[in-house]
């Protein structure tokens, strides 16, 4: 029965309270249960006290026998009395002027504790050996800026002890350093002299403890369940209560909490009082006097065989920590959601790219041409950009060859890429020259919006003439590999034209490049060669060196060998990771080309 939290005739606890009563929203049931729980515990404590109270028999009155007188000891000397004090102390003699007013103080004596304090605190080279009575503030100049002069004057004037008060002063040390002394000082009259004592007092330590509690937003409290009293240090500050307000009991603390925190507090205290839990560790949300989150770690205090008498706790304001954690968790969730969205976009874009960038038609070989392509997406983005290429044998027997780069990444870039690629495939059947095809593509890009820009090389190979006619719309110039040496093709007359989608009505010129069997022409996107902080000439030179190095031993015949060649070239130029989409389209005239 001593460990049962519900005694005879007690009302139900929070877990047993009936629900659905009129006007009851459930928020008061834990409070009522907590009040009942603590009332029953007070009852048990009272029972325990009454059961273990020991009656004290009356003391019989006996005649008092006077003590036998013994030998009277000799009174100790003044210095012996001074040395017997456990505190560091010095004797101060007031120096009076002609009118009897204090004009100075002389340092006339010290005890053993003072000498030990000096030896422990002050380096020996700072103070000269003490040789007798000296003016106090000549020997310790910085002591004049502390409460000591006032305490000495007040004690001499009133004849009463003064202090304790905190005092800090310094002594000049070696090499310009200062020795800091911080103590509590007291002054008391001693005959015609003054006794000055100092020590690291309890007030100083309490002040440091309070500073630590304030900085860490931590406090302690003990709730006495027998009489309802509260011992605390810093609890009101942590809770945001005024300094003069009575510290809250456990029920008052529960009233300051959000309803969701009252039930866990009640259940934890119930388990503690039942002996089912030795430590109470809760994170509680307070709504009064302002919103904050309190971490409470508590333990029960009880006699060896009796009920829990006291709940001792350490509390800390963890509002900033919890909010920072919540913010971090939200950031992680948002990052995860963004990554999932990016993965979804990338998957859609990859499937769209696979749909719009099929393999090469078999009839290329019948026109004396073989082709291969490598696409490496930017690893830092959605993994799919706007690079595209197209090869097709036209009804005239000529071969359409093109490579472009739509601005941006993801679905928007893939959408524009698909639009341009399909538009080119349809327009090429008109039989118009590559100049006109490029102009039409420019109009398509301009109609798509201000941000819909792209670069491209549009080419048409004429097998009967062994001639490649091509245009350039703001794109890197193609590379010709002949006899294992590489060179950039000369740009069209007037230089490369504007990128697609920049200005409607733009006219483009075509360049003509004669080809011979075995020639390899490389079309590529700028992601293959551009590097941050570099320039176009340096990038082009690096590209030509890489093409030469890769073709030094020749490019074996066959489409598979051509594919391996451009893959090795891409690896040599980009490394394991690319900073932008990199695409290479290579086509080669077969030795049996007509």
C-alpha cells in the first residue's frame, strides 16, 4: 500500500479519467491527476513520519554540580592569536591627522595564512621583503581602487565589522605581466587597530556558478513533496519568470506547459514515485510566460526504506538547440525532396533523350559513311542536358549530319533539343541548302521564347562530289582528322553565325570542305573542351593535341573501332567527371566510298 499511487477513496488518475464529459477538452485531466498524485505522496510521507517518530522521554531534573576550578592558562600573545586565524589576515593601523581624522593606513603585521597566500600567489620578485610598518597603499598601490579603503574607514568610524565584499586588484609581474588577486575582504576593529582578512569566499564562488548557469541556460531545483517547498538556483531565470516571483511547484510548472507535455510529465513522475524509474528525462514545451523548450533531468530522493521525499532536477533551456535541429531536419527533408524531384526530372529527361536520339541508320554504309557518338552528361546537374545530334540519309542520297547544344539542363533543355532535332529532320526533306535549314531552325528557336537559345553545326555530305557543306551557328568549329593529323576546319565566309534563337531573320553562310576516303570529321559540344578560366584558343589547342595523340597509331576500320576512338578521346579531355555536357559525333568516309 505504501507504493500504490492511488490510495483508498482516491479519484481516478489521468489514464483512468473518463473522457467526453461536458466542457472537457482533455487538457486539464493530467493537471488534476498530477495534483492527486502529489497529494497522495504527501499523505504517505506524513504516514511515514508518524510511524517512525520516536517519543522523547522527559529529562529528569538533576542538581547541577559546579565544575571544579582548574589552573588558569596564560593568555596567548597577539601574534599567536593572529596566526591561529585560518584566514589570511593583516593588521592595519589608522594614521590620523592633527584633527583626529584618518588620513592614511599602515600595514603593521600579518599572520601565517597571509604569508602562505603571498608565497602561493605572488612571485617573490614582485614584492620586496616586508620589514615592518609601511603605508598600505604604497606597498599595494592598486588596492586603493577597491572597496578596501572604504571598509577600513567605515570600520574605524563605526567600530563595527564591515564586509564581506568582493575585491579585485593586481600586482605588477615580471616582463610587464600582471598578477590578478580576487577575494572577498572583511574588516573588523581590533583594539586600536583594524583586522583585514580575505579569502575566496562563498559569494565569489556563487557568483561564478551563477555566471555559468546564465551562459549555459541551466539551473537546478529540488521539489520537496512533503511540504511543497522549492529550493532552486536559476530556475526562475530559465523559465523566464520575474526575479521576485515564488519558484513554481511541480503543478505550477505543469500549468506553464503545453497540454501535450503535461501527460508525459505526469506519467514520468508516477513511475518515479512507484519506483519503476530511477531517472526522469523529458523534453517539455512551455507556453507561459513565453514559448520555450525545457530539458528536465530528475531523480528521486528517498530514505532507505521510505517513500520518495524530494525530486531533484537539472533543467536547461534547449529552445535554440531544438529549433536549430528542426531547421536542419527540414533542410535535410527539403534537400531529399529536391533530389527526388531532380532524379525524377533526370529519369524523364533520359527517357526522352533515348527516344529522340536513336542509333545510326544502316543505310549510312551504303553511302560510304560510318558514324559513332558519345554523350557524357554533366554530373553536377540533372544528368541530362541539351546536347543533340542527327544523322540521316535523305531521298537525294545525300547525308544529313548535325550536332547542337540547347541552352540549360533538364526537361527544358531536352524539350528544346527535341524540337530543334525533329524540326531539322523534317525541314531537310525539302532539299534546301544547309544555309536555309539553319535559318529556319533559328526561327523555330526564336518562336520558342527568349531563353530558348542553342548552338549547332548543320552539315550535308554529298557522296557523289566527296564534299561536305556545313554551317555554324555559334558552335565550336569541327575537326578534320586526315593521315593521323588533326586540324580545325576553316569557318564559313564571314565567320560563324549567331546562335539559334538570338535574333530572328539571321542569315547563315556555308563552308565547303572536300573529303577523301579515310577522313574523320569530329563534331562536338563546348563541354568537351571549355574549362573555367581558360580561353578558346587554348581550349582548341588542347583539343587538337588530344585528337593527334589518340590518332597517332591510326584509327582501325569499323564502326566499333571508331566508337572506341572517340570514347578514349572524351576520357582524355574530360577525366572521370565532366563540368558540362560533352558530346562527340564522328563520321568517317569508308575506303570504298564512291
